[in-house]
C-alpha cells in the first residue's frame, strides 16, 4: 500500500511539472503586457489618467448650445400654475379595463398669440388642448407571440397547472439517482474447510462468520444513471438503461505497528501469494483500542437492468402508483476490499477488481414501488423505493466464504415523454 501511494505521488508531481511548463510562458507574456500598459503614455503615467471629464486624449469638449431667445411677443403673461388632478378622476383613470388597441391620430394645435397693443405688454392667450384618453395597449396585439411559447405570470398561480392534460408516449427517457444502504449476506461454503467438528460443535481455524455478522455494519451506497422506458399498454411498461452502482460493507480490523510483510509461508497455488498482509482480525489477536481501525469494502458496478412495471392505481391520469420487478446484469468495474486468509489468519488488501478470487459478472434481482406525478404535459417526476439482491456470489467457489451483496434505497428522478 505504501508503494502505491509513492507511485500516485510521483504521478501528481509529474503532472504539476508538465502543467507549469505550459503555464509559465502565458504568465510571463500576460505580466509583461500589463507592465507595458501601466508604464506607457505621457510621462509614463498616461495609463493612470482617469479624468472623468475627458476619458480619451483625442476627445473634444462639446460646444454648449445657447438657448434661443424668443421674441418678446412670444412670452406669456404671468406664471402658469399646473392644474391639480382630482383624486376621483385619477382613480377612474387607474381602473380603466383592458380593451383592444385604437389608433390615435396626432392633433396639432398652434398657440394663438394676440398682437399686443403695447410692445411691452405680454399676451396670455393660448388655445386649450382637447384632452384625449388613450386606452391601455395589449402587448400581445402588437408583438407577435404566436410563433413561440410564453407564460402569463398573472395566470400561473400553482406549480403544477390545474387543467393539465398528461401526454403518455410509447417511448420516454429520463435520469435517476438513488442514495441508500448496502450490506451483504455472509456464510461458509464448506464448514469442514474452516473448522473441525466435535459433538455437533464447530471449532474454526480462524475468524468465524458469527463474529463478522455481529461486528460488520452497512454502508451508504448510490445508484445513478439514465433510464429508457417503453410503454407497452396503458398499464404495462418496460424499463432499461445504463447505471453505475456501488455495494459494500464496513468491517473492523487491527493495525499493528510492525510494517506489513509479504508472507512466504503460503503455498504456490494460493491466490494471496506475493500479496501483502496488512491487518489482523480482532477475533484472533490481542490489541489496544488505538490499534482498532474501521475499513469499508467497496465494489463498483456498471449495470444494465430490465424491469417490468404494472400500474395498480391512477388518479386523473396525473398521479400513478406502479409495482416493479426485474433483473439486471452487472460488471465489476472496481474493487477496494480486505479479504481474510484462513491459512495465515491475516487480512489482505485487494485494491483492484483483477483478482482471481473475485467474480466480475453478476446477475441481480430487483423489486420496488414507484409513485409518479406529472408536472407538465410531457414530464413526470417519481420516487421509487427499491430493493436489489445480487444472486451471484461476490467471491468464487475457491474462497472459503460465500458472500452475496444487497442494497436498498430511494430512487428519485424524472422522465420525459417523446
């Protein structure tokens, strides 16, 4: 295990060096460009000129326009006081209902100026504009929304539309994720290979299954992938897809201070030959609490399921309850486990799926219940409690322990009807 860590560290160092080789030229060019921009310009501070009145050196100040003086005859006599709007009149204007758009022709009025008898006398005679009421404009009549989809936020009051019409197609696709727990069923293949029997009592040569079943614990696992559905009829459906799932269990081992050694007392035909024994069993050695160590066995699978679903309940064609049963094929992609060897009473670390005592092809059984709800015309979301049991043993028949993995979780996801 220590040699593997050194190999990983060397790989990381090599990648850092390669990355630095490519990044250093870009950093130098970028830094030089910034320095050149900051130091160039008039008196070497041209780039720091942030005068708000004149951002560019070539800019010219716009000429100020002098207001045109109107003839003395155009001036009005006195001060015009704005007319206050009656509160009731304003309320009536605010409550104008939405009607169709009307065209309003522009009205041109000219200010009528009477000739003053006295040149210094101001004339306050103007033509009164006739008030025109412009009714509310409906945007959908002006802008063309017929070629696209839009949502009226004033009408959408619920997350799921009330008058939803579900669309159930022959083929649907989706994605799902299922957190859960994983454990195993452990027993002996042949009790005579690991124990001697006297007066109907078995005395094991090494670690017992009773100790493992009492002290091992379940671990968290996951299940994720894409789904493909085929709806055969209104009630029957088939489900398949491609998933990555995990199984495993947690056990307790003892880590002694002495360095791990390669056991030389193993027979040449042993699968553990030239492997390192790194841990001891708590059942077989004396230990202190600080030597106790938890370890989680991990098995990663690529899986293709085939599940049959039957609809047992439906509410307004939007909410449905389905029961499921099926099977799946799995391929062991990765393993990181501790395996107990009865010849040495030691645990051996197996960090790969390429080990002669571990199976690589598995068949599982699946059962579950699915609660599904439409949230739009073609999209469903679902919650699916599911149980999975692996019929194929984790280890081959040459190993003394027969072990089958199982997992239980809540599968959640969505599917889109095509």
